[in-house]
């Protein structure tokens, strides 16, 4: 009996943790001076974008959620990997450590890593400061492949040739990784542990993880794994100049420096791990494939967007500026029929085509695959009511994925999802299960088309099974150029 009770409690805690949502207050848009039609127009416009899957949108004003969108098969409780949105959280951590007098902007990078310096210390390397890393002016030319091959990221970074630090802008995720490594040296805690104590716990954020490098350092420039509502909380924290429920979580002056142009880059400039926006005084956290936290002080608003897009994110941001913002009023406006916030659960379009399976398709036959970037060893299709795909990984793990026609069917697996980042030890620090939604149809090309959405990650794969040519064509993240996997 006691064992059953413990199991029930653990299960309840697990379910509550996974479903950590609804903590922010919700009110109608009209109560915060926004017509409901403006929020719906924004959602409709975002959903209509080409080569884009919208995963979530959260619109806040005055600290209250007025509208949110989670198109099926995505859900509010799903976490997402945030790519370079992660950098803004690193900046917050650095600012807190500076406020605690554990770091300063002028600290020399080399002083933190005496055992990992090259035999000959160049003058420019000796000059590099924490501020140079924050504004992407380290003087080191970015090497995006380094993390894929080396297991000593700090030492490899410091061994690179260094131009004069502080003078040029070269965006580099490894510069942010170095900030994570410095914070760990200065505080004795990982970036994630430090943020848990100083940011996540005060904000009530529990459903969050962060990838870790082969050196045991949080990746910093990417790898944050978090829910959309938690992103909205963090955006609101920045909007409130670092204050949360009367507590100064991030030093107020530091938040102001984060959201100020610190370094010209030939465009609009760059702050402390944040980008200025096209809209007056707005700044953003910005991640690959369209992950955004938009902070808009002029309107006292925060807008969060998570998505998988292959188009320039300026189109999404312009929809916020041109569709939503012009309809925002200073005070409350006449309420519509509802006094509740807008919650929409549209459905992303499944694969289009015919339900019939291509003639002579080898149902039930295991098809071996040549070595590939997804670590797929073989595929097999079965049909018992619904069509299903089994991906067998190179380690022998089978991943059974039901495929819906005209709809999405979902499953869970402990196998790691497809990921555009190929860094050593990727996924370390991130736990499963991972959710996959699938749909299928036969196209006009008479090939079977399968769409896979990794719904608590970010990746989208369209797989075309070209049996006559003995190959799979995989269109990753709405790319127009396929990745080819041979079937020997």
C-alpha cells in the first residue's frame, strides 16, 4: 500500500512538472487596451507564413497574458530548445554575478584559464575581456565546426589567432560558451545552477534544462530547453528592469545595458547578447529557426514566438509591429463578448496528397540505410489500421511512429531527436521523453511523403521515400535542398 502511495505521489509530481503552465495571470485583450481582433489577426498572419510551422505565440501586456496560440500537434507544456535565445539568459547571469562583485566587464579572459592557454600568449589574447565576449568582439574568427570535433572547447577557442579585441563584430556562439565557462570558474556553479538559484526559482520556472559540453560546462550560446510561458516570464522580467514581485532579480542598471546598443555591426547594432528591433526601443532574444522573446517597453508588452521557419524572421517581427502594435491603446477599451484571454489551438496542416499507398510499396519490409546524420540504421513501414513508421537507430533502438492521414498522430521516445547542431555531447543535460508527430500522403510524384515534427524540440523533417532510386530524400527544417540517404 505504501509503495502504491509513493508511486502515485511521484506520478502526480511528474505530471504537474511537465504541465507547468498557467502561472501568469490571463485577462481579455480589451482589458489591456488591445482589440481581440488584433491578436487574432496576428495569429492568422503568422500561421499563413510560407515554409513555417508556428509552435507557440504568447502575447502579454502589463504582465498579463492576453492571447496565446499552440497549434496542434504542439502544446503549451512542451519545452523547446531555444538555440541563440539562450544567449540572453547568459547575459542576465553575467549581470547578476557582476552585481555580486564576482566579475567585472574589464576582467581579462585569460585570467580564468591559466591551465588552458597556448604556450605563447599573444598580446591580443591577453587583452580580451568579458565585455568583448558579451558584444561579440572577441577578435577570434568564428569556427562553427570546432564544437563538432573537439572535446576541449575552452582550450581550442583560446588557441585561435586573435585580432584586436573590441573592434569588430563577429557573431559567435563559442564566445557565449566562454562566458558560461567564466561564470562557472568565478562562482563554482554551472550557468544552469546559478540561474536556477537567481532567476528560475524566483520566477517559479521548474520545467527547464540546459545542454552541457564535454567539459561539463553549460553550452551557453545554445542548448536552453524551456517552455514558452517561462520565456514570457523572462521577457516580463526584462521589461520590468529585472524586478519580480518586489525582488530585484537582475540589477536594474544591467538590464538597461543589455537592451542598449553596445557594439555597431554594420546594421542596427548589438547589445549585451540581445538585438535591437525595428520597432522603437524594442529589443529581442533571437534564436535560429525563429525563436523570439520580443520586449517592447513603449507598449509595455512582451511577445514570445517559437517556430520552425526557413524564412527571414524579419517577416514575423513585422507582423507584430504592423498588425498588432498599431491597434494597441493606452488604456482599457470596450470589452467584447468575452472577458477571458484568447487561447487558440489551430491545427498545422498535415501532409497533402492521396491516402493510397504507392503501388508495390514494401509494407513490413526492413529497408537498410547508408550511414547518415540522423543515425538511422533502417526504416520499416507497417499498416494495421493506421500507417506506421519504425526508425531503427544505429544503437539498435527502435522508434515506432504512427502516421496520420489528414491528421497528426503522436508518440514518445527516449531516442534523441534530429538536431541541426552536431556538437560533441549534444543532448547531454537534456532528458526525454521526446515527442514526435507524424502524417503521410502520396504526392503527385507517386512517392510516399512523411512529415515528422519533433514537437517538444524544434525540428521538422519531410521524408520522401523514393523506392525506384533506392533513396530517402529528407527536407530538414523546410529546406529546399534535400539530404539524401541511400538504401543499399
